[in-house]
């Protein structure tokens, strides 16, 4: 049977509009974090990101936020992103070395001198190259970096005033080989466990201490079960905003543009909130009876010296030249 020309034209119009409709079809995106549902800078920044994208896309893209490990730990969420069963997550760098080794460069102790230098490196060519490498290695796209912050020690019964004080202590760490190596260099016993289990482990004495950014220590109320906070800033920890490549590929160019505008807002809002929350956290913890230990430059240098071997460990794991590229990016940022 012959199809008349007008019918062919009509069919073509229907197919065309159908394709456009499919390309800009509405989508609901689940976005997970392990951080608290209230009172934490990350979920507040995610709320702002959510509103911006939903408003700018006229509701074509909507979000459901799942904080407080509702969708599992960070490794589980990263694996779910790979499998396509989760659309987005805001994750620390903790689980990534199991999937993309080059991110281990962030785990060289004391490599970043300040937050401002870290921001410049992450937002510049080095960060762009690292995001491309993560996509290649994991199949999951990193849209941008925000800030978890410099990590510090807390302990229950024994304060950490000098490196030797770490000896024999069971310290909870993320499931990250470089973090474990750092604790071993200090003579401690690294104990990896999921973030959601940490408060209970501290309360029950399963571990003697832990290490996290001060803003997160406060929002998770670890001061209720820890007596001492040592402000050594041994590692700088970013947040990575990750999206399933399948979801990204289904977005129109305009939607992707709006998403990246939202990511820039998310990054700046989260970093600003982290700074404010960190400043307030120290005062809060002191008011709750936490002894806050600040290191002299001499003792700080001792911690650097004792953990210097971690860089050699990391150098064996990562791509040749990437540590030198990072150090050049840091030096360039420091001159600005």
C-alpha cells in the first residue's frame, strides 16, 4: 500500500516532535549524601542547587534529596552511580581511589597550605583534568568540587599533642589506603568503617578516635563522645558532585548549561557555609567542654615529617607526573 506524500509529511512532523519531547522529557533525580539532614553545609548547598535547577528548567528537572546515608555509604552510592541505579551524589574523595587512582594526590598529607589555594587548584586546569580522568576510569561524571575541609583528629581518652601520641590508638578512617598509610606512619591503628557507623563506634569505644573536618565533627555531634580535638589539618578533603553519565546524556544542551550554572552556585554556597560552620564549630565544641589543641609551627612540622612517607606510597599508585603537576598548580595558585 502506498503512503500519500501528505501522510509522510505528517508522520515526519510527529516523529520530529516526538524526538524533541523525548530529548527534553521531564526527569526526577535522586541526589544522595552521607552528611546530616539538617544543620550541615552540604545539604543546605544541595537545597539551593535543587531550587536553582528546578526553577530554571521550569520543573523539567526535579530533585529528591537523600541525606544521612539513606541511600547507603559513599562507596555504595558511587557503585550505584556506575550501575545507573542512582542519578547523583555529593561524595568525598574517600571511596574514589578504589575506582580512580589519581585522586589519591589529595591524600598527600599537608600538601595544600590553605583553602584558597585548594579552591584555585580544583577550579582550574588541574581540577578539569582530574574530572576527565575520573569519568574515564569510573564512567561517572564529576560536575565540580566543593569543600569538606581540612581534616583534624578527635580522641576519647588520650589527647594528641605530638605525633607520638597517636601510637597505639585505633583511629577510624575512610576506606582509603592512603589514609590508612598515614595513620600507620604515625604509629596508630587505622580502622576503616562506614561513616554512618562512626558515632556509635566512638560511643562504645570500638575506636579511640577519628579524623574529619571540624564542621562535620560538630554537625555530627562527635563532641558528645570525644573529649579532645587536635587542629593539625593533616589532609584537605573536597566534595565531588557526581552524576550518572546516562542521566547527563539524556539532558538537552540548555539543561546541561543550567546544571553547570547550578553547580557553580552549589560550590560557592557550600564553601562559604563550610567556612562559617567551621568558625562556629570551634566555639561550639569549646562550650561543650572539648579541649581544643592547637599546634605550634614546630610540632606541626613534626607531623609533616612523620607522614612524609605517604607521598612515596601514593607515587607508586598514581599516573606518572601527576604529583608534579599538582605541586606546580599549587605553586601557581600561591603566587596569585
